[in-house]
């Protein structure tokens, strides 16, 4: 009775209430702090998986909101790109962002590659017909090489050669290299066979054709198993051709000496995906698509700069794959070596599919 009476009416009543109010206030302060911490942590986690284009570093800017497979003009002022796989070709002015159509002046079945030749004519790869019900045939089986006149006043000239994936184009002379496989010529090549060919482009009465065509590499002659794809003539003498060795130790960056036939492994990274892309004008480095940062394969690559001295030394340039569901791919270097163009892509899409062209300032990157 004494204690009960004291707790309700005695001198300790106000102190007890003050203590209760203090404890209640402290409880709510702690609770709100915890909620705020959880919300901040959730916001940080939400950044992982966001579109990488929404938080670009200052040395990268988005140039277009559609397109794939960029290629620099020789003066560095324009970028050629494909609207989409089996789509039209466009050219964007880097300084202004103005986009102009390149293949709207004639009917066609769509393209998967477009590359500037040394004379500013355009080398195209695309099938002569397109069947939406079997779209893949236009890329994997029926794609052919064509040359489109830079005047953009007439349809392209058909060169009479099929091409597996991307051809390689000299930046200094009218010379190309390309790959063929069983998918293009099942009557000539075995199911697991691929070959790289070389030819010069010559013009007769203004009409281009291939000359001095020759076989430069057959995967059956290599001491290891892989499939081939031409990539770039190596500056400055262009006596070497970089190529992809798909399936060998994951995939490796290789070089073929066009004079001796010697093959060199430049990436030397077993169990990684290393695919050469655009090459630097000094010939000392190539860009590559690589999964060294996550070892998740070609669907989760980022862009790296690989030294072409056989050391395997590489420097990571982009971090798009840190956002789940995204990657950066198909990079190319401008002729002055100051800029890189590349595309943003989704991990679930076919290789080469892109969602806009980005420009990377190699002089300002950390």
C-alpha cells in the first residue's frame, strides 16, 4: 500500500513520468535512426542494377539513345552505326549529335555491320533477303559484303563474298579481311571449320571488286581448337591482323603475322573471355571485351585496354557490368587515339545488340 500510494501520489511521481518520457523519446529517436539507415542502405543497393547511363563519370557521355556497332570516321567528327541488327545504317555528328540516315535512299534487307573504308566509301555486311521467321540466317548464314559509295546516291555494290560476323578494314589502304565458316559455305567447310581471308579492293570504271584474294588462316592448321573472327589490322605497318580465338581457354586475343603466318596469344588469360575490338593507332594496345572483373562470360563483359606485347597486361576502362543486367561492348578508337566509342548492352541479348552509342574521353579518364 505504501509503495503503491507513493507511486501514484508521492513526490517520485513526476520524476518517474519524466523518466518514462525520456525513454519513450529515446526509443523513437533510435527507431527513426534505424529506419533512416535502412532506407539509405536500400537506396545504395538500388544503385546497383540501375541503368549505368544514369550515373556516368565525367569522361563518358551518351551520344545516341539507340544503335550499335560504332565506327569512327577518319577525321574523328562522325560515327557510323547500325540502327539495330538487320536494320538501317546511320551516321551521327559527334559535336552536335545530329543523326543522318546512310541507307535510306534504296531498299534493302538490313545490315549487321558498317565500316568506313580508307577512301570513305562504306563496307557493309548484310544478307540480300530477310525472312523475319528465320531472322538469324541473315546474320549467321547469308550475310554478304557490299560497298556503298560515299556519295549516298546509289545502292551498294555486291562483292560476291559471304562473311561470318565482322570483317576487318584497313584504315590506311583499300584492304579488308573477313571470316567464313560452315554456316556460310556448308559445301566447302566442315562443321567446326573457319577460315580468314584477305583481299584488296580495286575500282574499275568506278565499280569496286575484290582483287588478290587469298586464304590467310584456317583453324584446322592451329595446334589448338577454336573458331575464328577477324578484328583489326595492327598499326602502323598493318602486317599483323588481330583476331578472336573463340573457345580457346575461354576466348583469347590473338595476332596473325600476315608475312610469316605466325600466331601470337596476346591476352594469355585461361578461363577468361577476351575478345579484341578496336585497336589504338600506335598499335601498342587494343580494346577488348573481357569478363576478368566477374568471370561470368561474354554476357557480362566490360571494356579493357590490352597491351599487345604478350604480357597479358590489361587496364579496365568501363564498369557497366557492375550493374546487374548490363554490359559495355563493341568499342572502337578514333584515329587520333583520343576517343573511344562504344555501346551499352543487356546481358541477356545476343552479342552485338546495343542501346545507344557512348563517347569516352581517353585523355581525361583517370
